[in-house]
C-alpha cells in the first residue's frame, strides 16, 4: 500500500480515497470531491481522487454518478485495499462493518477519516491505540458538531491550554425541533419529521431526541478537553421528548430559552458529564444559536471563553469537516488522535448528578384545592430550597387527561441555586402529599 508519505517528490501524487457509506454525508462528499476537484488540487497542491467506494446498495439514486469508481461489496476489503491511501468510514453504527473496517485500515497502516461519533464514543481509545501502533492518522472532525472545526481547535489550536469547562449544543436535530416549537405552533412529531427530511436526524432518531447522540459527542470532547479515556457510559443523559410547548412558552415569558446542552467539567470527585434540556438566559450567546446550528463553548485558563458556532448537521457541512481531515492527512499532519498519546489518558470518573448545584425550573399540575400551593411551598422550604418565583398559569392546560387533570392548574416554580438531591427529595414529598397530578417537569437552569 502507498501511504501518504510527505516526501517532496511525492507531493503531487494524487491521494486515493476509498469511501464506505453513501448516505447523506457520503453522497455530499463524493459530490464535493467530484465537482470541486480542481479547486481542491490548487489549494492543496495535490489532487484527491475517489478511487473506490462501498455502500449497501449499488443502484440507489443518490444524485451522484458513482459508476466511475471501483465498487466493493465489503467495506473491510475496501479498507484493506492496496489501491487506496486513505479510508473514509461513513457507514455509521458503533460496531459491525464500521468497527471492522476502521480497525482493518488502521492495522494496515492506512489513515482513516470517520464521522462516526457512536463508534468513537465506544471504541475511540482502542482505535486511537491502533492508529498510534501503525502511525496511521485518525481524523474525526465530522463526528462532533458537524461543520464546526472543534476537534482541530482542541487537538491543535488549544493544544497547550488547560480546559476548565466545555459545553454546547451538539445535536442539530434537537436544536431544530426546540427552535421551531418555540417559533411556530408546531408539535414535536412534525418538527422531527422535517428534521429527518432535511437530512439532520440519525437513522434511528431516538438517538437524537433521547440525547444519546449529544452524549457520544460530549464524551469525545471530554476526552480531548481533560485528557481522559472516552467514557460515554458515564454521561448523565436526558433527552427532549418530555419538553412541551408550554415549557418553551413559560421559559420564554421568564426570559429563557430551552436548549439541549452537553456539558463537562472537572469537579472535586470526578468529571461531571451531563446532557439535558437546559434553561439559558435569552441574552446569553448560546441562546442565540438556533435551528440546526450547533455551538461549542470552551473555557480555558488562558482564553476564558471561546465560542464556536456553525451548522451541526446536514450532508454538505459534515462532508466539509470530512474534507478538512482529508486535507490534513494529505499534508502529512501528525497529531495523536485524542490530542495526547493514548497511554497518557486517565480514567474518567463519573461525578454524581445528585450533587449537581444550580437553579431549577419545575412545572407541576397542582390540584385546584385550598392549601395546595402552600403545601408545595412548605415542602420546598423543608428541603432548604429557596424559591425565586412561583407562577400559576391557568392559560396552560395540564398534559395529563382525566377528571383529576381537569381540576388541576399549571404551576411553575423557579428555584434559587440548590442541590439536585434536595429538589428530588422535595418533589418526592410533594407527590406523596397528593396535591399534584402526573409527573412534575424538572429542567435545570444554567446562568452563562
Ligand atoms: N443527527 C445529528 C444531529 C447529525 O442532528 O446533530 C450530526 O451528527
């Protein structure tokens, strides 16, 4: 196999790319490489040619002509082929052909570019070790925040800085849904359907809306930020499926927007990695990141806060990140996949969520009987929770149905900073008192 050797005489030799997976991103990549071939060659000083491809269906119409490329039924055979200098994995999935082919390429010393966050979240450290063992580069810019160059920023731009906190909007589908639910009178399911039609959502959209896609991306960022092993199973995850238009409306009236955030920081007893809907002040920079846009905020010892924002999903934007990795490999850039040699990574210990401190938005369906509100406030006080505001919203209907719900009123409590375990304890007692109907809604507030 010819490697991407950077010796002077070889610079003009085309870089031969093998692409496995021709979904939204793969098809966009083939289109860009085909249409912009001359411009890429001028910029890079070297041509990039698609030399072979592999996908599930050879005949599906993807809007690009693939007849000129050598076809492989088996992506592992493509990854091992002597006729490619770089293997691009866009199959998806944390195991199966994606894992087998990426492993095969790296073991063979062939550089790999992948957009597969699930694969990296689960096997990233093993793959980084495999890459280091054969000095093959492993690029995954497209795996986190679509078109935003956050991996390069962490691996190279901020290489010497010490990161204190990372947070961001890491899922375009969820941000698109929450934005549209806030701006138009459209329900969750219709917004999700549109996100799917626009090519933002995962094959199984529960990965998006249940927060797992954000958790995968956060786990990768955490490793790069804090030099820890990737630990996606240590992320606290809550998705957006329980967020209602009532929540979005009340939050807006109180000066907040609801965003699905991924956040990680070092705390006393480990690394707090959490993904959940969050109330953020409308005036904060992150609140202005709407629609399919993603944003990542990096707080460092030297640069205070760096906010990167841009398209977080979609074929073109994600393919652009794949291409930027291809450029780096074509130029011979050498960086450890996870920013530091994988032998330097330390285990990532989970900090318990019950110790989380912050403000809370609590929406309850309180039974419309004398003393209900007073009892709720008393229980809060008993758990040492100070209330910033209590709002009754007779205009908002309870979600639950039945005569009990008919007789209930929507009440929203905003707490001052408190500990999560105290909020859970108070809500448990309130439920036992019998003054509320259905499950309370609990959304954490972050003051950025
Ligand atoms: N489904 C993902 C999203 C695609 O909506 O952000 C990009 O990873």
